[in-house]
């Protein structure tokens, strides 16, 4: 080794599988390692690995048809329902739809579809209600010995939903009572109560007007095979 001059470099090639490593002896006698790039080997291995693509599961078939263009909400064929089948209305035999309009308009939309499908109705409480009624009504019938129940109910969402309005009115009342107890005179107390009552009335009227102009309904369809 001592006879090797500083300008001479000897290369030793070691091969282990697909890995190539070069050990070079420097002029001062020390070993230095020059690793040949493994990128080509790694790239080749990755290229050889088959790409697995997820296949989309076929849509579930619902036993009861719905009007054209409507999709169950939630949809039993969705990822959420497939991964969490215990979620309400995720079973094909118990689905829910959200539609625009009153319960009566939803009823008028659904009945022709159910009749054409072949359901024989033996109960229809929706027929006994006023045209604009938004309370729960029920249609029950039979299709090929299977029992079918369709429930129509008013649906509210957003800041004017009854539950949300109640929270707001409760806040108004609570604030009014706090100010009422702090008031020094009966006149001041009366003004506080009157102001709170006016706010609540205005809020409830606004909510009623908005809901009347933007009605929505839910349609729950239950199918019980015999």
C-alpha cells in the first residue's frame, strides 16, 4: 500500500444483489466509499409493482321507487352509509328524502309513482288535511304482499327552524329577566318586558313568513317484506 503514489487510485467493485458499491483507495491510503446510485434499481422495482385501483361498489337497489330526480338523503349507496350502516335511514328498507314544498305537494308528487309501481293504498291521512297543511301525514299500502308506509312531514332548517327560533327567544327572555331585576321602577320593568315581547313576536313572525315562502318536507319510506 505504501508503494502506491498519491496520484494513483485503485477501484474495487463489490456487488451484492442489485446494489453496487465502489470502494476507492485514496492517495493517502484511506478507503473512501462511492455508492453507485440505487435510483435505477428502486425505480425499476416501483415500476414493476402493480397499481391497485379501487373499484366503485355498485349502487344499492331500493325496493320502493321515488319520483324522478330525487335521491335518498342519506343515500344508502354512499360511503358514509356503507361504512356506518347503523346510521339512521341508511338501510334500503328505510330511507328518507328531502323535497321542496309542503307535505301536501310532496304527497301529490309521490302518489302517482307509488300507484304506477303497483302499490295498493289502504290508508291515506294526507287526503283529510288542508291543502297547505305541514303536519305529519301517513300513507300505508301493500305491494306484492309487502307492507309499505310513507310518512310526509314538514322539514325546517337554518336560522328560522323552530328549534333555532326557540333558542333565540329563550335568550331574549333570559336577558329581559336580568334587566327586569335590575330595573329600579315598575315603569322601567314594564318597558323591558314589552320590548322583549315585541322582539319575540317579530322574530316568530319573520320565521313563519320565511318558512311559508320556503317550505320543505321529508318523505320517509318504510318497506317491510312479508
